[in-house]
C-alpha cells in the first residue's frame, strides 16, 4: 500500500483527542476544589460564568503572563506540579499592585501531546495557588499543537481577573519624596530571567541535579522554587500602602518606576537586603555585569512596597522578611532607580 | 578569549528586551484604537483596569483559546495580520453562546523573538476584530521564549471577558423536541483541524501557493480565511434564540450536544447546507472517513442556532447564509447528533 493511500485521521496527524478528553476530566475534578459561590458553571461549556455582585464601584483588573522557560527546568527534572503555582502567583501579584482581589483564573497549556498525568500535575499547582488566594480556576484550554511544541516542551499561560473599588485603586499618585521603600523577599528567580539562567547554569537533568554548597540545595531545586504570592500578607495592609511594584521581567530597575509618579526616583541601599545565593552563582558563572543582573533578575526582592515613614513599622512587622531598602527621592537626570549611588534607567530595560 | 570567559547578557541568551520594548510601543498604539470609556488605563501597568458599571444582574463570562497551528500557515505565507482576527472571533463566539456581550480581550504571544513588524501585524488583526465587536484590547503579553518556540513559530492565545444579565443567559434549557436547528455558514476551517489539514495538504509555501480549481483560490488563501464572528448579526436576535453552539474542535458532533438538555438530540440533513470545497479537498486527498471529518472540522457550519419553529423566519432572514439544517428530536441510544440518519456520539470526540 503506497503512503498516499493511507487513511488519515486527526490522531494520525498527532492530535489525540482521547488523551485530551482524559486530561480534561482530571482538570475538571481538580478545578472544582477551587470553586466559589459566584460560579454558575465550571469548566465544560463554551464560556465560564461568574456572578458578579456585592462590589462597590467595581473596577475589573486583568493580567496575562506565562511561566516562560522555567517550564524547561520543570521538564528536565520531571517535576510538573510547581509551575502552576508560579503562574497563578505571578498573575495575582500583578493585579494586586492595583489593590485588586483576585476573583478567577483561566489557564492555557500549549503542548505537543496532553499526557494526562503531566497535565494533571500542572493543574495541581494551579489549583493549589488558586485556593491559597481564594481565586477560582474557572476555565482553561489545553491545546495539543504538534508542529509548534516539540518533545516535552510546553507553554503555561495564565489569565487572572480581579476587582478593586474605584476609590481604592493603588495608583502610586500619593507617593512623595521621603516615602519609604520596603522590599519583600523573593525566594529565587520567581518567573523571570530563565533564558539567561539556563544558558549560564545549564538545563540538563545532570547539571540541575548538582548539589551546590553555596545554595544548600541542588541547582534545580533552587531554580524551581515557586514564585511567592504577596497577596494574603499584604492585603490587610492596603490602607497603609501608597505604591506597589511586582518585580518581574526587567528587575527592580524596570518595575519600580511603573509605580512612581513622574519626577520621582527611588534610592536603594543593597546592603539592606539579602541577595539569594542563586543570583550570586548565576552572576559569577556567567560573568554577568551587576547592571545586567539588576535589569534581568529580581535580585532577592519580589515586591516593592512604598509607604509613608510612619507606616513602615506596621508593614515590616506584619510581613515576614520585609525590610526597608531605600527611600523616594527627587529624580535627577534620567535614572529613576539608584542602587548604591549608581543610576539605572528604565528606558534601557523592557 | 575562551568561551567561558565571555560575559553573558540577557540578549546573548536570546532574549532581546530592546525588541520587546519596540514591539510593545507598536502594540500600545494599535490597542488604543479599541478603547472604551470604561478603560481606566491601557496597556503598560501591571494590570489592565476596566470600570464595571451599569449592568443589571451581571454575570461575567470568560473564555480562553489559541489559534492553534493555523499560525504555521500564516508563517509559511508570511501573512501575519489575519490570525489575530481568528483568535478574537473564536473567543467572542465562544462567550456569545451564553448570550454574552464581549467587554475586553487580552492576548498572549509566545514567540522566539519579537520581530516588531510581525508582532505589529498580529496585533493589527486583534484590534480589527476587537473594534468590530466593540471589545477593547485591554492588555497582553509578548513572551520571548527561545528554547520553547523555534524558528518563526509562535503561539497566539486569546482571553475574553464578557457580560450577560443572569436572567438572559442562554443555557439551552428551554430547547424541546420539534425546535429547529439553523446552521450559520463558516468560510473554511476557522480555527480547528489544522494539524490534520496541514498533514494532508502540506504546509510549505510552495504547496500553499498552489491554485486549486475546486477552491477558486490558492490552498493557502482558503486555509487562512479568518474565523467569522457571529456576534454582531446574532446579538439583536437573542430573544428569539434558545440555544447556541459554536462549532470548534470536535465539529458539529462534539459541540452541538453542549447546548442541548439531556435526553435530546439533533437530526440534521447535510443536503441543506453547502460544505465548502476546502473540506472536500482535505477529505479526498487524505482519504478521510466522513465520520472523522464531522468529528474534526466544522464542515461548513460555524455556529448552530436552536429556536422554536415560529422564530426561524426572522433568524434566517436576518443572518446571511443562515439555513435550517435539521431539528431537535428525542435522543435514542447514545448518539446526540444524527446526520443523514447516521448517529454520532459526542463521547467519541474531545
């Protein structure tokens, strides 16, 4: 029988809809654990329904992001149940910078083949972080796209919707000279800079399994640590907070200016916070300029809080590891972030 | 200088943040054209803000999907400005099946390198379809992920939020035996079945540029035709509609049952609608079973509307190409879709 006489099916083209259906069942079972009374229907129909009531002057706040190439570390280590935590916490931190409470989350998994166990592990991470934040995993899509995704690679994308009262939006507009800058500790790279980290440290299972004395863990363990959520700890403190910056792609340099009014800058003293050893290791092994480090990685600060000096005590006491790392100053020149008397310009960053 | 003494940068790891910043500027300019008065801030901050007011008994309806491997056809042809239309219309049709009006949309582009012209073309499609539906492109993310995406491949994911009054949700619960099934014409594959179509028809530029007498166009032109939106045409007819099914992955067989109450099925007569020649070509060239065709492709019907017999005239008159294609019957056995007296089971589909 010649090749052209073979009957084609969707499965023979690499799309196994039976696998997708199996994965879907597992997802539905997990997602149900995150439900809220507002959910009118769960995963399954064409759209997910969330009854929206009881909010005063509501503003919907939304954000989208992906875990990026951190998925490749997870794949190399065969550990799929933490990157879901990463993307949920990343998205929740993002909308929380406006003061928003997360309501619901949708995920997208782009993958070559939806191996049910793997998809289930990914969704386990999603549901864990959603439950921690009281956010419902209301919908999602697992797309099997042979031709786009190769081997065990996949992309994990998250969308979050939250709500904030119009008169409670954190805009940063009240920030003034002399306000204090508080840094909240990250536990590693969170979800940014993995392309560079992978290039420097490697991404084979063997390299990731190397135990490092500086780290006290394997390199893989340090790289895979899930993105922290600051929502639960900071939410009760919102009335004391003037500005929030989630330190993601672009680092402190790229993100703090997003929360500052024009004409202001922050002056930081790096001795005030601890840089986790994973960053020192990357910097050393990759011979990376400090400037590049600050523009790529969070360098140990996952969220920046800006507040009046008299609020500092309350915030530092309530949030574990929070430390005053600097203050708000008048902007001189083009630098809006000054670290150890060295100026950094946001426009040099993404 | 030995390789290990080369200083590493984020750019040397394949992530060019200057490119990303350029792409971002172009996106912001385009997205602004879709704005609505409710938008409190556009693309740029950590979260996108949409003031939510004036809705009675609001239920938020959300959906997420990707264009799938249709992007590979677009890439092969070097035509990037239509797949954005695909994903927006796909998402809007999905939430419209509940009767929802689209409010805002967020996109995610996963790509190796954010070539500004290409990203701009992708977003041009997004904004065109968003404007057509009165939906704002409120946010998005372009993630440069070398290591996940190779060469010119990318994934384009969309996320839509709409609103419907709780007492106006289309649930399909009023559908009864004897109701009529109206088919709305698709203009091709819309956004599903591309892995199979690519396998059968090929995906090189040369193969896609072959002019086909049956099609009256090139194969590439037929494959790239953008997903139709049924929102504008159907929205004024909502009071006459009992059920809606968006015909996406799984075809008529997989999607119509999602809108039917238990115990009901639809009986369709394929002579009542025209199957676009692209499907016939795929079927013939791939020697694909008719059953597989119906479970994979929309086969010429992009949306199914179910209504009482006395409403048919109004709907068929108002929507171009709409045709009665069958009726609602009592379910006998496990098949919930019967086409030309042949039963199809949804549980055999995704």
